[in-house]
């Protein structure tokens, strides 16, 4: 069986330590903050605290995906060293980055015909994407081949539940996802939208909930309704947040109380600078394995 590496984009929003310990390779997206370019490198170039403070102070952000040339330069050393590659891309419902990966694959496949390059669409984002990568690492470590892992991804990725809420609509208004009028009313009334990800990997608003306390209860209720085995859920649970750790911790505490059979404690991560450029501060996301996601 050929040796292979597993790979993703930095938008899987895990820590460098986690990626390293699980032998998960990653390639970085890019972003601009008030015209200055940075790599979305897990907070090394600019701390998450400084990034979200700048956004809160009015800084303009812009993101850019990895291009095909960058993917070629990233993939080729692995191929030269005799590895096959399984790269899992950020959801195609949020980004076209999978197209860049496929262009690089086509070019490199001609140069390294003996090597295998598989590109999968995660239909996932942030630490939900990270939770998928962590599971893939388990499968690789259990001895599954690259083809077996790819097949598992395609058969199971829609069972990865994503639920998000935001306590600040400012950046949804700025990005055009919420109208100025609706956003202004929502902020006045303390409306916190609760969203999930559908089977096309797109974020869909589901509920408008008034008040942080209620939305925290509701996001955990969605886990109760959708987790594999309900309250007997025994998988892992990840949370990511954008500069609102206390809210994330409140969700985690409630999840740990409700789901005593969890595989370890809830793991809390930062929403990275690519996803965070669109959500702004004040977003909490909850990820777990559960029912298959549906359409809108």
C-alpha cells in the first residue's frame, strides 16, 4: 500500500499543535486588513485578538483563496518524496478553492503519473472542517488506504453538523448578508440569528432568537435533536468562536452537562481570519456528528 499524506486548508481552524500532532498538513489562505496582506496562518502573523479588535475598530478586511500555482508548489514536495495526497478542501458552498486544487492536480498528475492525488470537497468550514480532518487522521492511523478514506469522506461528510450563532450583526450588515434595516432592528432587539450548514455546504439562517442566553440554550437543543444517538452521543464535539470565548465556554459547559458520554471534553478553537473576516467578532459555532444534513 502506498504511503499518503492527508491535507487541508488553514480554514479548518485548528491549532498548529493539533495539526502537527495528528500529522495533518495544511495550506494557508490569505487576507487583507486595511490593505495590508497577511497569511491566514493560524494566528502567527497577527494574533486573533489583534485581528478581531481591528475589525471591531472598523478595519476593512478582504480574503483571497489559494491559487493553483500555490497548490502546485505545496503538493509537489510530497509527490517527489513518494507520497500520494488526499487533500480535503474548504466547502465549495463557501469558496471556489477546490477548483484551484483540481487545476494543480491535473498539472502534477502529468508530471507524476505514478502518484495518486485525490481532492475531496469537505462541505464543511471552520472547526467543523477540523473535526472532519481529525476523523480522517483516525481512519488513516487505523490502516485504511487512501481510497478507503476518500470513500468514507464521500459517504459520511454530510453527517457533520454545523450550527452557528452571532451576537453582533454588524459584519453581516457590512457584508450584505443582512439588510441595514433588518440589522439595525436586530441589534436593537438583541436578535441572535441561528444558522446551520446545508447539504451544499452553504450557511443557511434558520431562526431569529432574542437574547444571548436563549440562543445558547437553542444551539445546544439543536445538538440534542441532531446528534448521533441523541443524549448518548459519544463522539467528539468542537466549538469555534470569534473573540467571544466566554460565550463559547457557556455552550461547552452546557454540552458537557447534557452529553455525559462525550469522547473527551469539548474542544474550543478560534475562528480563523478567513472565516472571521466575514463573521466578525461575536460568532460561536458548534460541531458534532449527527443526522445527515438536508437542503434549504
